[in-house]
C-alpha cells in the first residue's frame, strides 16, 4: 500500500479536483482528465477506481 498526501478541492457547484503528487502519479495508470469512481469508506478512507 502506498500512502501520500493529496490536495482535494471542491468548488461552489460541487465539482472537485484531486491533486496527486507526481511521484505517485508515475505509479498509477490514470491519464489526465480520466473519470474515476471515488468511494468513502466507513473508516474515512478514500478508494479511487478507474472507470
């Protein structure tokens, strides 16, 4: 498991952005603008899956 700190922003319309450190994005298979499914677990963890 890889742990890091990301920045999460939500605007007035409810749209959000997650800024992930470059060191982590190099290890992910996500590309810019790709849609993701984000699940908030009961323990407060975010689970991010590619759609």
